């Protein structure tokens, strides 16, 4: 199956984007089941969507970085495979010092 991005077919584009956002969100939850993960297809400039990860306050900075790098690497693989540019970030919970 050809997964290259076809922006001319909006339905095909949205199906592919939704599938890849779901894949990334599930991967983030696999890495940190306690995290709140938000996926959005809202695009700014060149991005097709984004994944925001909010780990629990008890998670160390090293673990946060490990999760962010792992999800970003998977997003890079998706970009290479499909052309979808999905940004991923880990955010500190509001109550973390």
C-alpha cells in the first residue's frame, strides 16, 4: 500500500493523518501509560498535526526526555514514510516545580 501523502485528495489525507496521529498517541501511552496525551490535526504553517504529552508530576526529567525523543523518532519515521509532519512535545504538568 502506498502511504505517500496526497494532499489533493482531502479524504485520503485526513484518513492517513488521523491514523498516524492515533498511532503516535497510542505509542506515547505505551511509553507512559499515566500521561495525558492529546492529538490534534490543527495545523500551523507546515505542520499537519501535533501530539502533546503531559506526564505525571512524579516522572523524572530524564524519563520525560526519553519519551519525547522516542515519540519524535517515530514521528520522523512517519514523515519519511508518508510526508506527514507531526510535531511532538512533552510538557511539564502545571503543578511540577
